[in-house]
């Protein structure tokens, strides 16, 4: 049980990480906090209305960039068809 607890403890949504200021869905804050706590560089979501503000053509805040599924595929140089062949 200690192993499971330590793994899931990474996604604890308690402070010290606070998401960006401004209008957003507070129910999405846990995604940013979990990304910061586990050292993720990206969050992939289609919920673009609640992405951080765009700066220099990127939606990022405090080292975490938010990407749509399509942008993530472009970034890794794959198409949806190519990835589906592995499923």
C-alpha cells in the first residue's frame, strides 16, 4: 500500500503550486498542479478555453505548456493514423 500511496501522492492538488491568475475554470487547477508536481512539461487537452494566456504563440505558464491533441501530434511528428496503427 505504501507504494501506491507514494505514486498517487504526486498528484496531490494542495499548494504550493498555484495556476495562472485570471479567468479560468477552477476545476482544472488540479491538472496544472499535478503537472508541476511530477515535472511534466506538457498538458494535453481539448479544453482550450481554460488554457493559460497565449504568450509568444504558446499557451504556457511556469514551465508547463498546454497543447491540443492535434498540436501534440504535430510536435512529435506523427499523424493520428500513424498512432492508431499501434492500438
